[in-house]
C-alpha cells in the first residue's frame, strides 16, 4: 500500500475501516498495508478507546527522566553564576560543592550546558599556546618561598587627570592574593607603606619576584632601588624576570587576567572609592571563593598559612663572612679599595659592602647577600650584575 502517496491519517482510517468490516483478518490487513500485526492491534485499541483522535502522532519522549536536572538545582546553579559572572562551570560547581557538601550536584558538563542555554557563558576564543620557556618557574613549591609583585596596568578614574594602578602581591605556591591595592602612581612612597602592611599582616617571604620596572628595579648596581634595597636589608632575596618574558611570572600574570575579566569593565571611569571596593571584593573572591586548577580545584585560602618570619621595623645589622673584605660606601657612592676610589652606588651611602676575590684582582661585590657586580682592580670600575634571573641564577 503506497503510504507515502497518501496522508498518513487517511491511511490509518482506511485500515481501521477494513478491519471493522470483518471481511479480512487482522493478519491479512497488516500484510496488505505492510505493517506488523502488533501495530494494527495497537491502532485498533486506540481507535476503540479514543476514536479518531487516538490515531494522532504521539511524542516518544519519556514521561519521566530520573537524570533530569531539577528546577531547584538549576536555579541555584544559575544564581551562583549571576553572583560570580567571571566563574566558569567548574568554578560554579566547585563553589556549590564546597558550600553545600551535603547536597548531590550534577557533573560540570551538565552545569555547562545549563549555563550555555541560559546565555550566561560564551564560547572561548582559541588561543595559540605560548612556547615553553627555556627557564621554568622555580621556587613556587612552598608557601612564602617566593612572592610575586606587579602593577595591573592602569585604569582611568572619574577624574581625567588621575589613574588607578592596582598593586598586587601573590604567594606563588598557594596563589593567595596578599594585596590588591589601588594607588595613584608607581612611586616608592606609595609602594612602601603597602609592603609594610603586608609584612606586618603575613610576615616575610624568602624571596620576591618582579619585573624590571619602577619602583622594583633600576639600572643601578645590582638593579636596586630604595624599595628593593629595603627588601635585601630585611633578608629577602630579590629576583627579577628577564625583560620581555612575562611567562617567567606566569602565575601572577594569570591572576591579572582574571582580575581584568572580573572587574575591568567596572573599574574604568569609576571613582577611587568605588575602584578600591571592587579590588577588595575581587581579592576576597579570588582567595576564598574561586577554585584553582593548580590547587586540585581548591581555594588559595585553604593552602595559605602565615610566614614564620616576623617583620620588624628595625633593620638587622649587616654582617659578612670572614673571607670578605668590608668597605663602607661614602656619601658620593664611592668606596676606597687598594688605594683606588671606585664608584658603586649613591643608594648605598653609609652602608658596608663585602668584597670576595673570585679571580686574580677580580672581586665580587655584595650588599648583604645581594650581588652588585664585579670589581676589576686593574680597570678600577664596577661591572654591574644584570640580575634579571630566576632564583638560583646569577648573570653578569
């Protein structure tokens, strides 16, 4: 029987009519119409129970799906996403599982589909991966072994002549954001009070990693500034990345990207009070609410502890080893050594430096443990150490 040439509903009615006439058996009718007897009996039963309406097409979808996402659960997932717009599906589900461990939650992929249908997530643009850096990140395995510091670019404020420079400090092992403070410039007098507060609050790290910009580094001997010299006097090792290689401080740069996506649009053009409120809220969210893949999807606060090295305002005295010769830096930045006056740095005026012979009439010059450069007595000048190295390296 040519079903495709005739309306399906008309064919069903004709078939039912053939059966009701009683002239042919159900098997003969099924064979004539190219159907199974079970199908013919099904339609006969529906016609007897509902009439012609029983022959209409019906949905094959199950009446109940035990794996379907409950409306209440879906709404809780959507509520968390709206409260934390920068969170992806994994971060949303990590937050819910951490806050409500007694409840049963769906898989991350299920939450992702829900957020996608709600229009709350956007497909990620493919980014070509960075090539592997020949000098991998070091000393990030223990809390307070290494901190990273930088300014997160700049954001315009409500005043046309003023900018906001968020100063950020993180612990590399735990990813804990120690400070997220907006300042109006990047000078030393703005940065030092913030570091004093951080040191008092959390203690001292073993080392601090920065780029080569102000106020962290300069072209003076050892690359020191007033700020980094203060760190050295406190017993903190100063490390710097190579110029043009932000991947050597990738964890900190990654945090900056998260900050910009979370509050960057709100920061631009806002007043200083509003900007600092946004930075403070982001700091709390980043430390206590946002999970991190590198921490087994736990929060930085769950891995962070205070440093065992307390901060004191009184700088400790400078001591050198027995194989070092000590010279005091004069007010003009010079030292007198073997009858010659050699310029080191005015920054070190009145401070003692240590000299250790490393070759015939060639001496390394240090302030505390920090390498300033190498002194060639024959030439009578200091060859500055570049010092843009990762921990454990010393380049000239």
